[in-house]
């Protein structure tokens, strides 16, 4: 597999240091961007296009994640349901909401959800870590990600991922989640801990859905991620090779190669895509959504 030069030198996660050699770094959200729509991957990770648009549903989800992190960072005596409102005040993000009234409504909803969630916890409960970024080197690429929470019970570690979207997850979603499986492998390989349990904690419903992987099922997920990494490397190598010839070729050649190796894959996500403004395929597929439309849809926060 060819290596994509991303940085001249890279330190990723505890205990992993790579000098001289650079690798494709693949987070679960980056892999998902490729699978959902290679053109979206191109705009985001190859062209590094910045979006000026904020989405209310992202603000809502991110605020909840931040509030839970801050709450767990408090001392055991301070960590009560009563302080959630104050904690939320410090981390709430207003961006993307229609107006202050709408933001205020959703902020109250966020406080309600987080309060109910922490009330459901054993007061003596202590997570192993909250919002921790880990990485490990796989075959020719690096898997990295930020894990909402890692729990520990004796020598057994498990992954917790918070969900704030509308749809209630089921066991198939948890078992099939590439992100959760990569997080479990991060704990195994970056921290050297035994980790097979993964769970989604759905805050709107209070439901917790768990799954216990085997080493074989985690390896199957890693094999699929490895295939995604190979596809990305091939596409990016093709694109970078084409950029050299673009100096002497027609501009349309660039577009043709981009269309071939990073094809647009329109879907219901187009209206929420940060790159809709520059994507004629997405524009032809569906209208632009308003920044607050995702609040009423099945679009959750993810990273
Ligand atoms: S608008 Fe749709 S087709 Fe275009 S990049 Fe975004 S997700 Fe892909």
C-alpha cells in the first residue's frame, strides 16, 4: 500500500511515534465520509474546504457531549444532577439555531436529558476516562478517534458512545458499528487493556444497548476499515498523480479524474452536507436544508 504524505512527522496516541514515515490517519468519521460519499471526502480531506455554516443539531449534540465530559470532570462530591444546568451553561453552543427562543428550548431539552441520564447512574460510578483520543497503527495506516467514555470493571474495559439523535439504536447497530469496534481496538492496542464490550447510550430515550465483541469480530471490522484505507490511498495517489499532469493538461481533466476517483454519491444527507454550495450533484439531488432542520430529523451528532 502506498503511503499518503500528511505530515512530515507524527505523534499519535500514547506510545505511538512515527518519524520519517507518514501514514494515512483514519478516524471513524473520516471512514464514514468516504463510504457515504467519496466526493464529500474529497472536499473535506483533500481540498480541506472549510464550511462557514453551523448546524443546530451538531451544536445540540456537541453541547451534550461537552456537558457530560465536564460533569465527569467534577469531583465526586460535586457530581450531582443539580449542577447539570450550570455545567451546560458553560459549554452550550448556540450556533445554527433559528433564533434565541429556539436555542433556549433545545438547551432546556439538553439539560433535561443530561440530568435524567446522570440520575440513572450509580452515585459511586467512576469512568476510567472521558473524551479520550487514542490511536493505533494498523497495516499501513493509523486508526484514531476520540472516545466518549471508557469504563472499567476489574481488568475488563468497555466503550460507551453517547447518542443524541432521534432513532433508538438496536443490537444490530451496536454490533455493526465500525466506530465502536475501532474504539475497542484502540483501547486494546494503545492502552494494552482487555476491551470487547461496546455500548450506545441513547440519551433521549435513556436506553442502553450493549454488545460484546470477540477478537474475531473486531478483526473483521478492522479488515473492512483496512479496505477503506486502501481505497482512499488508491484514490488519493491517483489524484496526486493527476495533479502533476494538470499543469499541462486541460482543467477538465482534473474534474474528470476527480469525478472518477472521488465519485459523488447523493443521498438524503446532501441537504445537510457542508459542501452542497459547491457540489452540483448534491444541488441537483435535493434542496439545501436550513441550519436548524436537523433538529427534527434523524440526524445525530457524530465525529
Ligand atoms: S452534496 Fe451530496 S453528493 Fe455532494 S458532496 Fe455532499 S453528500 Fe456528496
